[in-house]
């Protein structure tokens, strides 16, 4: 009734069985194998002084329009104050100066930002 199986066939059957058992147990327990990271833990941090608009648009609560406003503000600041070295945004709260960004948005995006301060010579 049952034919003798080769070693390879036995391994394939065993792996298939284990896969089914593990899948069913994780579904039953509600555990995902490849769960995304929790939303409160930033995956990557963005420097608002250097990032292009399309990277800024990925921040929570920031769309294309607001991302472009950040870049426009940054560029206008650099044009108006060419003698002032250093970054436009030194901390997250500085982004509230950009039209369309309020304190709630600043609080939402702050964990996703990084700020690099220029090191002065001397």
C-alpha cells in the first residue's frame, strides 16, 4: 500500500508538515512571523536640513505639500541668511516655523528626525 520513500522525499514531507503546523499555531496564537515594527519605534531617522521632499513626505502627518513647504522654507532661509552657517532646523520644534506645521505635527514626527550640528573650526 505505501511505497518506500527516498531520504529526500522524507525530508520534503517532514518540512511540509512542520511548515503547516507552525503556520497553524502562529495563526491560532495571533503571532505574525514577519510583523512590522511597532509604530512608536522609528525605523530610520531623517535629517530635515538635508532630506529631499519625497523623504520628508514619508513622515507621519506630512504629505507632499507640507514636505515641499519644509524644503522651500529651508531654501528661503539659506538665501536670506547666507552668512549664518549651520542648520536651519536645530531641533524638532523649529519645524513649527514652517507654514502648515503645528505643535501636534511636530510631536508626531519628532521621533523620526535627526539633527546634525556642524562642528566649528577652532
